[in-house]
C-alpha cells in the first residue's frame, strides 16, 4: 500500500522537476532560443584559413567550381572522384602553350604552366557529387575547388542550388567548341612550306 | 481447463516507422499484445559498400565508410584508417593521433546524444530530445569549422587528416565542454530520474551477460550487461592507452543488470568519460604537420589486416585484404549494430509490443551500418 503512494509521489515529484527545467528554459527564451527563422535569418558559415597559400581559403563543402582557364586537362580530379561525377574530354593542342583565339583557349595558366591540352568537355554532375572534396586535393593548378575555396571574392558561397530540371545540375565548365573546330584541332591543316 | 491460446497475429512494424530508426521491418508475431517472435528484415538500405570498395582505390573508400555509420562518421573513418596504417606500417605524427582522438570522442558524444534523445522520444519524452539535439548541433558546428562538413566528413586520411585544426579550436572545444558538462546533470534530472521513464525501461528487455557474449554484442549494449569490455581499454589503438578514463558498466540501478535502463545509463556515463578524455587530449595536444605521413600513393603490400576499434555502437572491425594493387581485394566491415539487432528476438520475447519499441531503441542501431 505504501509502495502505491510512494510511486505516485515519485511520479509527481520527478514530473515537477522536469516541468521546472522546461519552465526555466521557457522564461529564458531570449537567451536559450536556438531556432533560426531560416529564410530570413541564416546561420553564419564558419570561415577560416586552413594554412594553404591562398589567403582566405575557406573550408566549406558546397558546389564545385572550375577555373577553366587554369585547367591543364590532367584528369587527376576525374580519377580521384569516387562516384565518377566529373567527366573531362581533351584534345591535344597543336602548339603547346599557345593561345587559340577562335575557341578562346589560353595557352598559359596563372601558375605559368604551358598547357598541352585543349579541354573540350568538362562537366560536373552536382546531383551525383558526394561532397567528399577528394577531387580538389590532387589538382596541380588548384583550379577545381568547392565554392568558397581559392579566389573567394569571385564566387559567392552558396549552398542553395536547387534546380527544377535535373539536367541543370550538370555544370558545364569547358568553353563551347563546335564540331568543325574540334575536327580542325584534331587534324590540323599542315602549313605549306614556302 | 487448459491454457487458451488465441490465434497468432503477424504485425509489421516498419519499414517506414519512426521507432525503427531507419528503414527496418520488424515482423512481430503476437498473441494478443504479447510478443512471441520478432523477425527483423533488413536490407532496405543496402548500398554495396563492400563490393564498391573492391572497385575504387583505398582513399576513395573513406567517403563510403562515412555513409555506413552516418551518426558517427568520424569513428567509421577512424577504424578504416587505423586498419590501413597497420597494413602499410605507417607511423603517424603525434598531433594526428591527438586530433583523431578528439574528433572520435566528440563524435561519440554527438552520437550518444542522439541515441539518448531519440530513446526518450521512443518511450514518450519529447523535451530531452530537443535539448540533446541542441547540444549535438554545437558539436556538428565544430566539425564544420574544422573540415567543412557536418555529417559525412571524409576527414581522416590514411597517414593523416585532411585539414589541421583551426587555431582557436582548443579554446572553442574547451568552451563547449565547460558548457556541456553541467548540461548532463540537467538531462539526468529531466529524463533519467523521471519515474515514468524508469518504469518504462527498468527490468524491461533484460540481456544477460552470457547471451550478450554468445551473440557477439559489443559496445554499450554489452557493457550494460555488466561485462567490462572496451576496445579502447583492452586492446588500445591509436593513443588511447595514454588517457585516463573508466569503462562504465551496468549495475542494475533501478532493476536487473542488463535491462534497457542500464544500456541507456551506460551511454550517459560514457558521455562523461568522453568529456574526460577530451579534456586530457586538449591539454596535451602537440604541434606538428598533419600532412607529413600521408603517402603519395597508397599501395599496400600483399597481405591482410583485421583491426577493430570502438565506435559508439561497439567493436567496429575492418578486414582488408590487399593484393599489392591500389585497389583492395576485399574489404569487410564488422558492424556492431548488426549483432545488436540480432539479439532483439532473444530478449523481446514475452514482452508487450510497446516494450519491443523500448528494447529496440535501447540497442541504438544504425541501419546504414547494418545493411552497408
């Protein structure tokens, strides 16, 4: 009999303890409020220097970006990707390190590397990407990065990139080359010696 | 008049049910409300982790290990890289070891917080869940600050970690621990000592030590049954032998040793032990280069390795066979949650349906790891 009343007493008293804690948090709603009203307020993204040479290199997992003018077409990122979402096609450039103005190809990267390849296709399917960041490390020119990586000023850090069409998530980075231009690159017309 | 047996009814719980913690179907044979058999059907989250690992290079496996135990991805990474380093005989710098321990313990706290909060949710207490997730969120913020990702990190690499800690990480983590330690007693007041919670969990689903051992149950579930077994203590890997911490075991505080309450309570005590390890690790962390021991090309010699580590769910073992190429010949993952689920049928017979939910919640399973 006494156990019956002890149980009731225990239940009510522990419930009361719990309610007191909840009440205390409710009274401190200004201080303890952790909910963000998302579209109006945003959580600040952490920004820090991770010690690479690039100033303001942010650690962030967001969408991938490629500075195609710096890309030498070495395919290292394509090989590093565990889900094969990066696809690159290259054509051998006729003259190493020379500009080809017709297809807006620059011959030299910002690191002064002379490019031997013309990148005719560079697509990243962001709907397949697993955000592991493995592709950004082997790049010798550091031209592929999660947005917010090097050249931070140029790109806004953005994590809201939903699209209505799935195909819009396949990002094309290579400069558009027509099929005739491709053919001329592949079979360059031999210069007639005078 | 003999005992009257009614018709048995088969009840399906899941695959989409909030109390199954993922996509799990329980085929429950019931007599009235008494459960006579529980048959878990798994495989809804099967993603061919082991087969995938035979087709990608060793470093590309690490993002997949994240996705096995998605609540404690750091610990999943940890087990894999420790096994790989044993296979390749790499000695990592001391700072890397410290960073890994810090990350592993932080993730253990985060995983246990979710397990405890969701367990409260399973037995009908909603508020502790919110408080625990609020604090878990702060740990995830620290992970985001360190490596950019909040859940699936790909942070630990073979021979190192991907980024060094931020300069003010020690201070941020210390602040968090100062804030977090008093919160534990608040959780206890709110949930642990609540009479209704005790009535729902104490003496329910008793897992005796011999049954636990014969089923291969590990981690907090085994320690809840009173067996003092922790890989961090008994078979130390990385630098866990340097830290001073206890291995809490279930004592049957409000009921029998090995009941649901013990499994819950062991997790709560383990959070405290993790805080203890973190404080020691933050105090002693040396300087150094975290990329120094990373091999240029990961091409282990022929051979095999089995290494187990203590993930928040128990012994997480990786068996890796190398044939000397950059691609693994076989990667086998020993999942602690799988053995925990296999014991469910044994300990939930004779209990009510609502108790099966309480027992399942106390086992703290992650379906991503069971199905792989």
